[in-house]
């Protein structure tokens, strides 16, 4: 009995290592060998999503408009031993969208997942003061480019027997952020785009869902949280009264892209700390 106890004690560290390794392997399973494109994924929410998809087993292609940002993001994620490459992609340019798709197909043979995260907001102020140029830029990148990016990947997903698209909208689609009128409208449009694409693509075995983050601490949202008075005003609308973190969005996206969500399409998941979300 004493010998058995000693044997167990001696083996305990080794078994603990095996248990931890098994746990890591299990976590990578949900998206094993899937190929994922994530737009605007070198910082903030997009970067967190790219990292999570890769940790869950996917081969990920990250992208953004600047080569140095792509290089930095790829270096960080590859430094974790993850299967990540990157390319420059301005989603408003057809040739860049085509290059992003081609990168994934040439390296990994196809595409299973698209996370459309790219967005701009060059305007802050009263909606009546927004120029036509501002409206065009916001709607072209935030809405039209999302639809065209999805259009570009659908043929490749069909070749794989189906796929999953996740569109990143915002809680602003439901509860508009002050001073961001055109941006808020573009994010509301993405809820409708999600519904329409889900209905059109279901026969091709492609699911389309939407993520609506609340106030998440990123450089993109600094106009809201750098002003403490505005930040406190927004936090008063939440049940969890703090700013969210990018990683708190990433797991939801990985779930929506996995087989665990195989019966979910056309839905929007709000990650907003309990901010009211109803149209």
C-alpha cells in the first residue's frame, strides 16, 4: 500500500503534465484544420478573434491596410506557435479582397470561415453635419465591402461543402453612441445584411451570424472611453458596469464558427455587459 502511494506521488507531476497537454489539445479541437480569414485583424477585437480561432485549431489569415501592422500581428501569433499568416487588405478594394482569398486558397486549399471585422468611422458630431463624402466612406467600407467580401469567399466555401460567416456589427446598432450617427446606422445595416445573407446562403450550407460588441477597450473606440464623462454615461446603461476586453468577444466568434453552433444562423449575439439591445 505504501509503495503504491509512493508510486502515485512520484507520477503525479507527470500525470498533471499529461492532463494539461490533453486539455490544450482538446481546446484546439473545435476548429481543427479549418481555414479562417479575419479582416482588420492586427489590433483590437479582430486581433483577439484571430488569435482565438488559431488557438482553437484553425489556420488563420490576418489582414489590415498596413504591411507593418500585418507583420507585427503575424510575428506575435506565430510566436505562440499558431498557424497564422497575413496579407495587406483594404476591404474597399476589389483587388485586395481577391488577394486575401487567394492567399488562403493557395496556402491552405480553401476557406471555411470568414470574420468580417473591418470598419471605419471618420466622423464625430451631429448626424446633420455629416457630409455626403463621410456617408459614402462609412457605408462603402462598413456595409458594402462586408457584402462583397462575403461574396468573394462563398464559392470557396461551397467547394468545402459549406462554411461560416461572422459579421462584426456593434451594440450601436441597437443603442446609438452619441456623436457617431452614420457609424451607428452602418452597424444597424449589418444586422439586416446578416439576416438576408443567412437566408440566401442556407441552401449552400453556409451559416451567417453577427457579433454586436458593446463598449470594448480598443484604439478604435478611444473616442468614447478617453472622455471619462462620456464613458461613465455609457457605463450607466450597462449591468456589468465596466468596459469590455477584446478577448471577451473572441470566444463567442469561435463558438459561432464551430460545429457546436451548427443549428444557429441569422442571429446576432450581443456582448455588451447587459446594455439594452432591442430594435
